[in-house]
C-alpha cells in the first residue's frame, strides 16, 4: 500500500447483538467455495464427466481448474480490491458480480447438452461439444468462485479488529460447516421425487439450480448487511495497478512474508496435497466402494436410469455425515481450544451461558490453536491412509465422516491465525493511524446498528498505511497460492495413478473401452481412487509436524 491513503466512513455490520452481526458477516460462506456450491461441484462433477465418456486420467486434468483459478485469480483480485476506490467498498462489488457469474455458469453447465443441441444436430458432434462446454463451464465456475472467496475472506479480516479475528474465523468455520451440511444433504436426496421436473429433468440439473440460487442469496445478504470503509485515495500507489506492478507486488510480498504468516502458508501447502483428492474424488470413491462390494450392488448401478445421481447419492451420504461432524466441530472447537491471544475469556464469550463455566474450568487442559490444528492433521492422515484397505461401504463412510473434525479445524485455524497476525502487524506499523474500526470502544454503536437505524456521519480519515495495513487481500491471496500449487501436484499424482491402475473409461459410468460389461461381476484389484487419497494423506503428517513447530513462533 501507499504511504498516505485516505479513507471515508467506518466498517459496520447491520445487526442486533454480536451473534447476529457475526452471522451476517459470514453468511456469504454458506454458498461459497468448499461449501454449498463447491460441495455440489465435488459431489456431481466427476460422475457427470465420467458419464460423458471421459477417462479418469482425463478428469484429473479437468480438475486442474480449481488450483489454476486459485493461483491466478485470488492474488490478482486481492491486489485489485486492496486498491479499489469504488464508492460501494473494496470487496462487496467483486463479491456480488462474481457470484452472479458463478450462478450463470452453473445453469449453463446443467443444460449443456440442450444448449449444444440448439446449434448442432449430429449426435457424435453433440457429445464432443457437450464435453467441451461442460469443461469450459467448470473452469468458468472455478475462476469466478475464487474471486468471490478472495473478497469474502478479506471482508472478514477488514471488518473485525484483532481481538475479534478468532471469533470471526470461528463463525466463518460454522458457516462453512452449515453450507457443507446443506450441500451434501441436497446431494443425498432424490430431488426428482420432491420437485418432479420443475427444476430440471435430472438430479444434476436440479442441484445446479439450487446451488445458483443459494450462492446469489448468501452473497447478497452479506453485501447488504456489511458496510465497508471506502478507500478514497491510495496516495503514492494511485495508478499502479498494471499487470507488471501486480506481479511484482505478489512476488515481493511472497518472498518477504512475516514469519508466522509464512508458517501458515507452508502448513496449508502440505495440507492441500491431502485435501484436494479428498474433495475431488471422495464422493466417487465411496460410491464406487458401495457398487464394488458384490455382484448385486454392481447390477443395481447398471440398472439405474440415472447412474450419476445414484453413485453421487451414495457418496453424498458419507459426505453428509462428514459435514454434520464438521459443523459440530466448528461450533464446539472454538470453546475448547485456547485463543491465540491467550485471553482466558476469549473462547467462552461465544459459548452458551450454561456451558461458559464448564469451558472456563477446563481451560488448563485446552490445547492452543496450532497444536489442535496439528492433531487434526494427524487424524486426517491416519483416516485416509486406510482407504486402499477399505472394501465396504460402511467402512468407507466411517473414514470420510471422521475427517469432519480435521476439516472443521482447517476451516477455522489458518484464517484465525492470519487474521490476528495481519491486524497486529497493521497496528504495529501504524500506531498513530486516525481511522477507526469495529472495536470494544464502539460496541454501543455496533450493537445498535440495524437495517432501520440511521448510520453515523461518514468521516474521511487518513494515515500512514505502509506495511500490512490494508493488505489483507494480498496476504490471503498468497496464502491461497500455497493452497493451490499442491493441488497441481495432487492432480499429477491422480493422473499417473489412474493411468496405471484404472486405464480407460470408468467401469461404473463410462462407455467405450474399459467400461463395464453388463455380464461381468464386481471389479477386482486396487482402487486407483483410494490410492490417490492415501498418497495425499501422507503429506498431512508433514503439515502436522510443521504445525507443532509453529508453537515456538
């Protein structure tokens, strides 16, 4: 940021009481990445592509989209929004516009074959064009949703002061968990039985409609309820938003990250080599495990009128349990894990009145947030290493469900640590800054702010903003780079694994060479999907060791 930036207004959240405001600030996350929309994508997209005739090794190339979009979009959107002088704020305009793009491309994806059929009549060309359009829509959804994710995370860090960052991150984790529950629950339902053909003629079309409506609603609610400070002038940095300047800023910041932020980034790097195949192939693995148990279940899938929906519902049932445990963990863990700022009351402020005394009395036994994060990574690694040795649907479902607690920690811990660190660095760099944010000093104003109350008069303030102040976007964008690069590695591992263990079309869903013969029995041999999960999980042990080491920082 520049040396002298000028701001207008104050960051405010409409709502009655702290709980209501936190819920409104983080409500956008219900419809965001790895939540409702992303849960639908992970549940249905792989089976959908396999049904179109893609080989498993080819689908792994399609799934370069999430890490590629995160690598490119989030740092750029972070820098652009950090320097945005739009009168509606720095984050919300990008959130809303890109959410509408996500909704549009999801609808196009659901009706890809019908759209192609309008322009092409030859059946062979229709199938190829449908595959091409579907892949394009997947890439478009991922690029747009990464822009939404970058701005949503930055909005939380921007709006809350340092002492409320852990609370805000805890609420973010809860909304992530709630979104997972809703998304995977929808994936387990036979929507055709509920809605008929009103929302579409297949399960996949209907979940695309629901996901589109959900992300638009959730982003809209947060944009309405949160009011940002407006950057009037970026001082010496005005006009420096070209491609070269952005790349130079990203590289310079990456190589000079504060120690603790750098540690979180590297832990995230190792985490995502495990989480990437889990979310991309987890549903498929559970569904395949069910239909490969015996000849009866294999015949059941071959006789299904909607094999994609049938396989996805089986996998979605396991991930629904995963999401329930994740949601429960996101509610309970912030009460039993020690706050980063060592405030004995920080983790009990948000606990129900009846549990506050119990939580406070157990404080001496609570692990700090970095230790808890490390323990959760060990749990994830142990669970997924068992995948290749699991051959029953109940065992596969249990292993997936157990990963709910590690995911609850991931949805909360890194953002809490980074958010607090960013705000502490900003305070140290700008001890005399004259603007204000949400704080305990303004609690009366904040608790009274609601949709029908008059806002306070806007104030224009300025101060030295060198260093971390206002840089939440780029720090979180760089953090996302460390989350996306390992996904490329996981994709390469998956491509090699499937090429060796399961070449050709999908046994259960594909057509052509490699697909199942209706007269054949159950597929024998090592599951390539399970091997991908296990290889990725090994890297979680490295992440756990680095988490324990971060305690010294």
